[in-house]
């Protein structure tokens, strides 16, 4: 089939993961140039107009557990469908393909993260519903630890959840109190990691000194709000979107004969925050400084001396700590955080470069352009258009 393809994106954009997936879809579509895309969001009544006037899609992106997507599928059909999901098992149909997070890769990444920090006690907290994806993460976490001679403790909330949230909180608390300390705890998702942090605070168990906590999804509002801030594994959601878009494209072109019915996207990064910090000596100083920089990077007055003052140490000592722990300087850390923010704004917005410089804490657009070219090897204009 040649010409333009009509594509419906029926996803629930309330969640960061889905917004990142949608970004990946739109990035792929912009490169193709022959997709007529219509977005169908959270309110079936307010934006159902995208499906009117005889417009019928050749392909649909959706979550089958999302009410808007369900409404779309009851009113309109397409010969090709790609579903994104983490919370339900794939339903096998010839016209559908599933794109899921690689839960085995996530569990393995968590185990390697903690093993690198030389823990000897490990634990895992399941999702509240005991979903299959949670079990997959636990299995990979366990296998990787087993290869290193360790066996994790597991908290499965099935029985306590049946008795209500209060009973589940008490059961989780008793389980946490039974853990050998210090312990590296991997939670199935950020929401569960936050439950752990809140429970530990209630029990006066110190994080990260006694229990280090790591979640999944890197939902920033959940990760930054707890005290201490929460470390999290970030799946490569945008890559998942691009993967799904490529698959739908091939399906619409009639090239689906060799496409596996389920594809998985991996881990983008692990964002280490205070909940897994090594709070001893130089590492403690670097962790606290990095956390301070992350929160104040948009301040153009941020400097090595202001960070040192905030930590009540000398600039010389701070520089020495960064060199010994990270092999880099404090200024490189500041520039790294600012450039990462600038790169996101370039991809996700049309904000002018001069304004991006101001939003990211750079004193001028020229400074940002020069540093960006040095680190990324390309101009900001080229990066935005790539």
C-alpha cells in the first residue's frame, strides 16, 4: 500500500510512561512524513471528534486497559493494532502486536546495581496485585543474585491486600522489621518503593543507612517528593514508542510476516538518588552535592563555591571528593545536569534556544551552544531536527 496512512493514537497521557511512549511514536512519524496521526486522549466525550467525518484509521496504538482506548475500539476498527502495556498479559490475535517493558532486563539491572554497591542482604516487594510483570522482575532479580551467591527475601501482599490497605501496611511493616540489615530492597514499581519508604519512616528505620530502596519507572513526582528522594530504574519508554511505530508501519506496508507478536524495550538508565546513597566519607559528600545540584541547576548563580557553602565544606575539599569518586569535577556535574535538561527541551518542545539556555541555568545562549557541541558532537539545531 502506497500513499498516506491514517493512524490513531489512543493512549492515556496521564502517565509519564505513556507520554514518553507517545513522544517516541511522534518522533518516528515525523521521520516518515506520510502518517496522518490523530490523538485520542483521556476523555472519550471531549475528543471523540477525531474519529468523526468518515475518518477510518489504518492502524491504532492503544492500551486495552484504558477507558478511552476501549471506547475507541468499540466505535472504530482498524486492520492493524499495536498495544502498549505492563499490567496485563498479551492477548493473542493475528491483527495485534504487543510492545512491553523488558521486565527481565529491569530485574537484572536492579541486582547488578546493588551488587556493585557490595550489599550482602537483598529483598523484593511485589506489586499490590501480584501482576505477572512484577513476578518477571523478581525472577530476573533472583537469578542474577543467585549467580553471585545470594538469595533475596520476597514480600508478596496477596493475603494482606485481601484484608484491606491498613492490614497490608501492617504486614509490610512486620516483614521489613524481619529483614537482616543493612539490606538492599528492590520494589516492583515506584509506587511500591514509596510505600516502603513511608513504612520505614513510621518504623524509624533509616534509609539508606539500614535499607536502600530502588523503584522502577522514574516518575519524578513520586521519586523527588519522599524524604529521602528515591532512586529508580527508568525503562526506555520513548524507544518503546519508536519500536511500536516501526512495527505498525511494517504491518501497514504488509511486511508483518516476520514480526514477533511481542516486542520488549529495555532500560534507559538508573537514576540514583538519596534512597540508595553511600553515606560514608567522600561518597556521602558527592551524593549530597549531586542532589543539591539537581535541584538548583536552573539557577544561573550556581557554582562550585555555592554548592560547597550549602554542604558546609570548602570548595577544594568538594573538588577532591568529586575527583576521587566520579573522576570528574563539580563544574562538569553542573554542566551535565543542565545539558541533560536542555536536550530534553530540544526534543520535546519548540522553545527558542536562547530561552532554553535561561531555563537551564546558563548565562547565555552562546555558552550553552558551545558546551552542547562539545559534549553531544552536534549543534543544538541539528539535534532538535534529528
